[in-house]
């Protein structure tokens, strides 16, 4: 059976959840994910858990707070004007509320591709017409469960 190497191309189902079982990502029951290790599609800590795993393995890891996605970085909380948020949203939608997750377009990069950032709305200030956005990973500083079913290793 093939084993995962540092640059392997993988097809897998995976689930990332907090200790209460709330999913941040869950591909089980949907199309499996495909990714190449070392390309930043998973955190380095999660990639390290896959190294040496054999094709067909189905397992779960319980990671302590901060191990999967690091510590929360206070500097990644930013007040952004509502007009900038609306102009940057990947898809138009209703007025953002506390707890909403937004996908925001970045300016076009040198290769012509727009990047995307994900942010959680932490506060809404109607007087300033601004939103406090949290650009930290939702599971930063959080114990994390990582379940994986490795379907193929190339």
C-alpha cells in the first residue's frame, strides 16, 4: 500500500471540529478533497499527522489547543468599513451580522488571480458603519478533532 510522503497528492475525506463536535470542515458524505502536501492546503501540523499514513487508513486525532492552527493573533481582528466589506465580498448577500462568516476578495495578484480571505464578524458598529472582522482561523487556540479517511495516495 502506498504511504503518504511530504509531497504526496492525496484524495481523502476529512473533518475538523471543535471539542463540542461543531464542524469547521466536513467532506464526509460529500465529494472527497484532493490536495498536494506542502502547498498550504492544510496546516503544517495536520500535514505532519498524515506523513507515513497508508492508503485506506481511517483514523481520528485529538489535538490540544493551538496545535492544529496556532494561537489566536489579536492583530488579525480589524475594524473594516461596511463599504469596503461590501465591495470585497465574494458574493453579494444580506447585511452581515455577528457570527457570519464572510469570504472577501483580495486585490488581484501578479498572476492575475484574485485571492480570498475568510473572516468572522465579531462586532457591528452602526454608528461607525463598520464591522470588527476576525481573520484568525476559527479553530485557532482551540482543541481540534481531525478525522481522516485516506482514499488514495499518488
